[in-house]
């Protein structure tokens, strides 16, 4: 059955065409739907792609029983209940870069409109007047622009401000000095320091707890008289009430707003009546170029997530430095190692491990967080509802069960090696594996035993006395039960002592076969690890 994708909010055609080109995807394109109608329909879809107009609420996500991916053709995901998406294992993918230039250009469009009184000039001409003397403006040259948030858009605003001959200052506590130096931007140590210097303040941060109301009554009062404020980021970063008061008092000379706390902005909103304000209806990203960019980015990523389980672009999966695709074999062997450790410990009576420690070889350092997610997934799959368990929510679910997750590099491992160790109150078991660019991943150690096996489909792990005849008896029993052996690796610590066999078999092994293996002479234990699809 094809995956069903709902596309809404006027996502650009070039992006939608990428989805439609895939025979395994069935695409329904609809205008922005009323909340109730979307709630009705969402249960039929594996993915939804939209823009800021569609609210992906907690209620919607809980209704969406099949949903695997939310694609946002744009940057802001403040319209998505991210915590709930993560809890439910739904990937959220945005298109962070495609509309940067559109916003940065509009910043100067609205600023110049404001300081050269363009709306009034146009209106006066339409009205048949020739009002030159009342339209005296000011220039950007030599003025100080104070940028709050020196990220993608803030940086482009800085570059354009330089072109206008402005003094460029910025406040962003999360950006390193080197970036300020590269952009030739004066670093304000605090927001207050920025406000003290700026003629124009423009905000370019995301809307977070920290940035809600960032520019409020106190901050506006600190701005020098005649200052200008622009918010083309998110409604609520500048406090509307405080801004209205500062404009009415004349302390702030002008403002430009593209975004609002509630969108669409109410027809009777007081903001619409404020003097010397340029209001635009959230059109920062509304250029043909930007819409094409973000639609293509988001749709390609949604397609890859559905068809290839490619989650490297997902915002709520652990970060990967480097290529997600290249990390896949290491994620697989990590997940398998954790599943083997969990299954063996469970058969020893320890079902609730308290700590998972993942160690990675030097070449996997950039993927540690994603590998930890894979380890958490392996440690709980088989004991958690399979439907919704994946790389996105595995860590949260494991931690909710009281499993502490730890990751670090180990010089003792080969560069592409991993080791997953699970520890309970009394027992600890470590399983190691290795991956390579060419070959299939291999498990290389279980506890103290060196092994060499590809963890595919089903693994039988036997402990036995190291005496002749065991391998033959195991092979005969499995053959009689119709179980095909793919690989059989026998390991021992010392001749005649304890031995461990790892048998990779095709298909499933039922409980009866396992019991008969346990009952064989000289076999001490038999565990069956049934791997879930990757
Ligand atoms: N009007 C539109 O149509 C439109 C279009 C695109 C983006 N946006 C919005 O613009 C904003 C910026 O987008 P971006 O792509 O540049 O994001 P970004 O993540 O690249 O940059 C945001 C910057 O804000 C900084 N920041 C975070 N908290 C801060 C704080 N408390 N004080 C100072 N700086 C802080 C971050 O360190 C980061 O450098 C977002 O809110 C986004 O949703 C609006
Ligand atoms: O976050 C964004 O990308 C912008 O605010 C644009 O939103 P839009 O896709 O609704 O125009």
C-alpha cells in the first residue's frame, strides 16, 4: 500500500511534484483546512506537509495514528507540538535555509518604507496630492542597526546593513566571537548594551520561553528617543502592548511588523490603527524563490524519510555530525548489540537494566548521539509497543523506564567499533560490534567471548560445555525443526571450559525449539534474539 501524504497551505508545486513522482506515495493536495476537518482526515495519512497556517497540535498528532512525518515548508516550527511529536515517534522536518534571503531583503524594504514614508507617499499620490514637504525622510547611512539573533537571517541582515553604510551591532549569546568577527559585527555583551547603541532594533530569534516578550516596556524605554523597532521573526518577541504605548507616546518613532501573536491578525486589532507602523501579513518568506526552495527541501526530506527511513533532516532525532546515511551500518550494529545484551540479560532474570553505556570508536565520534538513540531502541524493542517505537522517541521511552543512557568514545575499540553495556543491580553484560564501509555489520564480542557473526533476522546464543558433539546435535535439532543456519560461530575461553555459540538463522525460532535446545546434553542455556526490521 502506498504511503499517503497530505499537502496543505499552498506548498510550492515544484516540491509537491517531487512527492507525486514517487509511485509509492499517494499525494492529496488541499487548501489550508479548518481545524475540525483536518482532525477528521489526519488519521488516513503517513505524512503531512504544510506551512505556518496549519497548526500541528497535540490533539491532531494524537489523532494521527499512521502519521510518521511532519514536513514544514519553512523555518519556524512553533506551530508544531514538538514534544508530543517526539513522544509519539513522529519526525518533524523543516526547511531552515530556503527563505533566509527573502526575509533579509524584506527587512530593508520595510525599514526604508518606514523612514521614507512610502505608504503615505503612495497614498497621497493616489489621492491627487503633491505632498513633498510632509514627506521628509531619514537615511540608513551612518545609523546603528541592532540585530537581536545573529543566525541565518540576522547574518544576512548584517551583510546588507554594511552595504547601506550602517554601523552593525548584534546581541546573540549563543554565537561565537569568531562569527561576529567574520561578519564584521560589533558584539553587544548584553541586550541592554545593544539597546543603548541602536537607532534601529530588528529581532531575528526563534520564539522560545526566553525570547517571548524579549523587547517589552523596559527595553523599549531604554531605546534612544526616535528609535525604530522591527519584528519579522515571530509574534510575541516584541510585546505588542508595550510597542503600541511607546509608539503612541512618540518615544519609538516607527515600527515594522510582519508577524503576530495570533495570525491572521484580527481585523479590528489595535495594531492596525497605530501611527507610523508598517504592517505586513507574514510575507517574510513570500517570494517565488523562497517558496520553491523551502517546498523542494521539505518535500524531498519527507519523501526520503518515508521511503528510505532517512531521518538525518529530522529536528527531533539526535544530531549527527556528518552523513546520516553513512552512519546507518553503525546504527544497525549498535541497535543489534543492545538487543542481544537485553535479551541475554532477560533470560538470566534481569529484565529491567538500570544503565546503558555505549562506547564508540574514534571514527564514530560525530555520530555518538544518534548511536545512543539506536542503542536505546535496541534495548527496549521487543518489550515496548512496536508501532510507535523508533529512533525519535527511543531515548525518551528508555529513560522513562529508568534506564540511564551514557555515551563516550573509547580508544580501546577499533575506529568503527561500538560496545553496548547493560547493567542491572547484580549483572552487567557488554556486547561489541563493528561496522565497515563495505561489509555487513558484525558482532565481535558477547561478554568475554570473541564472536564474529552478522546480526540479521534471528540469533541463537547458546552457552555450553566445550565437549565434542554439541555443534552436531544443535545442527541436527535445528535442521529437524526446519530452521536454516546462515552462520555458526563457536567461541570458548579455554579448552574444555565454558563455550558460547552464536548461530545466525533465517526466519523465526519458536519457544518449543528453544526449549529443546536447552534440553540438549551439555547445553547450559539457549537464548533467541529476534531482530526487528531496521
Ligand atoms: N517572517 C517570516 O516569514 C519568517 C521567515 C523565516 C523565518 N522567520 C523567523 O525568523 C527567525 C529567525 O530565523 P533564522 O532562520 O535566522 O533562525 P536561526 O536559528 O538561524 O537564528 C536564530 C538566532 O537567534 C539566536 N537566539 C536564540 N535565542 C536568543 C536570545 N534569547 N537572544 C539573542 N539571540 C538568540 C540564536 O542563537 C540564533 O543565532 C525565526 O523566528 C523564524 O521563525 C520568519
Ligand atoms: O517560519 C517561516 O519559515 C516563516 O515564518 C514563513 O512561514 P510561512 O511558510 O507560513 O510563510
